[in-house]
C-alpha cells in the first residue's frame, strides 16, 4: 500500500475538515462518554490506507492514529478524542491536523493516557533496524491501546529485526496488530521476512496489514487464514476475533476486491 495520493495535501485544512464534517453530520451535543448497554463491549475501526486507523471506544471516544488523509475520517475530532502519531513521515503525519487537534495527543513521544474507557501506552521502537531504542532518539513509536476488552498494538513503521523482552512484556497478549510487511524505508521485504518474524514473536489474534506488496501478501495468506472487508469500517468485540492468528485486508474497495478474488478470500463478518 505504498501508492500515496498527494492531491488532498494541496487543499487547505479548513476545506478538508469542512468536507469531512459535511459527509458526517456533527453531533449537536457533546458525547456523554458513558458505556453502551450492550451485552459485550464493542469498538469500531475505520481504516484510512497506509497506517491511518480511527478507533471508536465503547463510550464513543475517537482515537486517531497516523492520520495523513483527513477526507477519510468519519467526522470532526472533539475535545474528548485522542491523536497518536508513530513518526513524522508524510504518509503518517499531517502537520495542520496535528496542530489544530483539540483533544489529547501523543506525537512521537513516550507517555501514557489512562481514561475510564481507554488506556494507551507509547513504546519506543525503531524505523530502521540500526536505529537507537532511546526515547530521545527514537524514530518510531508503537502504541498499546486497551479498550472494549481488546488489546490493540499499532506498530507504525517499525523495522526492528526483533523485539526486546521489555517491548514484548509491554505488548502483552495482542488481539489486533496493525503492522507492515513491505517498506523500503524500513528495509523490510519478502526476502528478509522481517515483518513476519516480528509477528512470530507477537502472535496476535488478528493482523491488519498496512504497507505491503504482492510478494509479502503471498506469504501472509500462506501463513494465516485471510479475510477481506468490503467496507472501511468494521465492528470488533473480543468474541469476534479468532483465537489463532488471522489476516484481514482493508482499504480501497477496488484494490482489496482484486486481492480477495485472486486469493479467494472470504468476507469478514
């Protein structure tokens, strides 16, 4: 998923946010942020290409990660929302959006956000294998997100050859890994299988791949049962995710549909 549209970047931030608001009406009242009365808590996940992910907690709080294309957001952010940025490459970071964001933020830094409906912990990591694992010099940050009974780890563009024991302890038992398999800027490809070696250590229940190519996808669907989503937004609960690692492709309908047909992937339901 390395083809990156730049047309939206030429548009002013006010226009983009207005367009976003027009497609999804803004609520007339601030969210109460109280748990819903469902038998099992659920979250929604919207995927916006590259590593852009938007999570909605059971209380309605939005957690935005690596936003680069505001036109794919489901609405305008509010003061109760959270923004996370793993690193500052332009396919993960939009300066105007970051600067105008009204809620809490962790932008390429260590730290923790601990609220009744979500807990987020930033973990130092490396974009390239030789980059230092030091907070002051770190080139990539991972985010461990606990919400709705799920433990989600967003790996950004982590290019480490392997994770340290300390990192693995911070990850814990991972329900969903948002991660890459092919990225020349992380020295990661099908030949060295770095992304797959990482997931062998993590052993998540579900993988949402971000940067990948045909060669790495070929490996992925051979390793794990694969599914695809027809839409950019899905609902997840602890019970909806298989116990053993599965793969879920999300993104532009024409691309994901082609891969689904090629590899005969069933639809995620």
